[in-house]
C-alpha cells in the first residue's frame, strides 16, 4: 500500500500522515489558532488600537512633513544645504533621501526635532530599516518621547523579535506613556513566542514598577498561557483590590477563567467589568464568548447583536463572531452574520470559507461546495478546494471530485501540482492505487513533452517552470515506488530529480538514506549522497539524522553522535530518538540511552522504530511496574 504522496516529504525523518488525514488537515478553514488570532486583532480594534497589518498605508495619509516644525537657527552653509536638500527631497516625494538628510542633520546638531522629522519621512517612505534608525536616533536625543519606542516595538513585532518589542513597550510605560503591554502579551501568545523569557523580563519590571497595572496584567496573561492559572488568578485578585475601577483587570480575569474552564467565574468577572465600563466592547465580547462556551446561545446572541450594531462597518468582527458561532455549533447564526459581507467589494475570502463551513454543518453539501469554489485565489484557495473535493468523495461523487480538480488545475495553473497531489490522495484513500499511478505517470509524460518542446524553442522561462514541476512529480513517484518496494525504479526517479535539480537536498537525502538502510553493499556511496544533502542544508533535522545514522552504519559511532543530537534538538520524533538511543548505547553511555528510551516509550508508545530497537537491544526496554 502507498503511504505518503507529498512531493516535499522525505521517506524518513518526519511522520507521515495518511491521505485522508492530509486532506482534512489541509482543509482547516477556520481552526482555533486562526480564530484566536482574528479575535486578538478584533479586540485591538475594539480597544481603539490598530495592529500593524490594519494600519492605513502612509501613501493614503496627508504629507507628514507639512506639520513638522521649521529649522530656524544654528545653521552654517553646509548644514543649511543639507537641510534644504532634505526638504526638497520630501517635496518631490523622495522620502528616503529626505529621511537620510534629516537623520544626518540630527547627528550633527543633536536636535530631537530633526530626528522626529527623519522619522516622519521614513514612515512615509515605507522603509522599516530606515524607520528603525530614525526612531532609535529620536529616542537617543529625547528619552521622554514615547512615540519612538512605540514605533520600534511595532517594527520588532513585524520581524518576530518579541523581547525587543517588550523592552520598548516597557520603556514607554516607564516614560509615562501607554505601552499597551497587555496587547503585546496577547500577540506574542498567539504567535507562539518564548513566553518564559518574556515573563521573566516582565516580572523584573513589575518588581521595579509595581504601580504600573499594564505590565502586571500582561504577566498574568503569560502565567495563564504557561499553565500557571493559580498564579495568574492570585495576581489579578490582588489587582482587583488595588485597581477596582480598572476594566482591563476584569477583562483579563474573565478570559483566564474561561480558558481554564471556570465559566461561572469568567461570567462574574465580565459582569464586574461591565458594571464599571458598560460600553466596553471587549468585555461584551468576552461575556459573549463565555456564554457560548456554556451553551447559552440566546444570551450570547443578544450581546453579539449589540456588538455588531455598535460596529456596523467592521467585517473582521463579523468574521470572528461567525467563527465563534461555528465553534458553538450554531451555523445559522454564523450564516446570518456572514451573508451581509457578500455585498462588500471585495468580499473577504474568509466569508466564503466560513459560509462553506456553515452550510456543511447544516447538511447543505451542494451549497458548501458552491461556497468553497468561490473562495478566491489566496491563502484559503488550496484548503477550500481540498475540502470541496473531499466532500464530493465522502458523498460517493468521486468522479465529480476528479473532474472538479482537473478543471481547477486548468483555471489555476500555479496550484496545479498541489491539486494533482490532492487527486492522487483521493484515489489512494479509496485504494484506487492503479488509477493514482496512471494519473501520476501521465502527468510526468506530459511535462517531459512540454520540457522537450520548451528547450527546442529556446523558451527558458517555460523550461525552468516545467523542470521544477517534473522534478516534484518524479520525487513523488520515487517515494511511492519505495513504498511498493520497487527500489531500482525509485532510484531511477530520484537520479532524474538530481539531474534536473543538482541542489535538491531532499532528493540526495531520500536516495542516500534508502541505500543506507536497504543495501549494505552501497553504504559508502549512500553516505556520500547524504553528505551532499548536508552540505546543501546543514541544519535540516531529517538530513542530520540521516548523516548520523550513516556514520553509525559505516562504523563511526563517535562521529554519529553530534548530528543525531542536533537532529533530536530540532525535531523530537520516534525515529530520530531511536537512532540516538542506539548510538548512545554503543558508546557505553547507557544511563543516557535508558533515560531517553523511557522518555520515548512514554511519548511514542506504539512507535514501530522503538519496538525494533528494543528487539535488537532487549536491555533497553523500560521495565513496566506491576499494577
């Protein structure tokens, strides 16, 4: 039987999903992480803030240099010429040159107004690096100014530097401004940042500045996200006594209690906050979420309708609330919120995707497919088509699903390879392996003809695209042939991939690893292939595992250990762990090997790689205590 047909997958190193799992996994059009991130951005909007992604482009705003103060004194001829050059550059729209000019002048005169003018020009130029330098200079010249810290925090968030963003936000708080540290905490939690380091830094600040409520609330959010709900709860309860009229404290308490499953406490906290700030949309939303979580759809509906009426022109809010309704198994309410968005120009692509989910939840399969087919070419295009095809298959309309995917490949050539992979997965899921092989073979032959024609006509661009597609298809077929035990044919396909793409590390690794484990007489050749892959991608965990295992199989256990440890540090899967355990055991590091064997047995209880290892080395099998 065939296992994985993803062209980018190596035959080893990462766990393989079944075709049906890959299809349904790809089709998560409104998963919980997406909903959380959307709700976070909505909360920012309800609080009167804008995230960087929703800010209006500077080109659509008035010229910021019009309001900047004039430079009236202290100028010599050179500096006057420099400033005039910057001013003229700004007037003709050359904002990068204007910013550079003002920034240079600020260094000469140590004048914060010049640095501020450089910031304004850099923002209008939409140049993050230049804006960072200008904001940093303004901050150096005027420590009391809060705007440069806010700018630098936003830039740090955009590049994923959460610690710098936190430092800048805390500096704004210390300077007497509003650092919005709680907003940053919510963003970093959703982004999967290193929360322990951020919390540690935040607690240092809280100890030094206990009168600032924002950092203390943010610390509670981090504690709860790290699983320390009791610490978060104690922190907020202490703040409730110190800041009883601060709605943000009750909002955080409501959210933390709801996430912990304490719905009654969450509802009480939201009501306390609403008693203080009855028009706070964030508290209304939090109360509605708690009611939905508790199954009180009617009460939640009243609050949600209130929110929608307050923010009539907020499509992102409608999308977020519709997603909440879907999570609460109320598709009709979700549809009611989404349908008005179809009158927008353009229609948000998430609206079609969520309407598809709502129709599907209501059992309206044809309507669901219709909505999924209307999702435009964007980030949800692939998942929507995959879900539409899967629905057709689930309702015994397999031939229609194949026709649908074939048409989509013609309409959207840039997604043709992905859609072809979906069709192969569908056939595999139905155990129509011969049909899947026939489809793949035909696609390879078609691209071989296209490549020959493009080369003969001297069409380099078309040839390059076709070479890439052909290499992906050959890789895919090679892995399928490996799954069927057709090793010689698998090698032929992967050799062709390497000929087409001499720097395809995955092909070198797949072929090298296969030869390592399948043909003991060719292990030296196999190791060279893996070493070539490693030279191309030195930090890839699958390749590091192949390299370490190759050294071990060729008799050099000491050299095998470092790459296996590096692979395990990056990707803790059963196969890599089993390899590392065996190498540790062979190097007589038996305590480390046994400890890791116990850990893997607990995490990967039924992994075949571990069972094979324990059969080879019975002393490694963890002893199970009698009940």
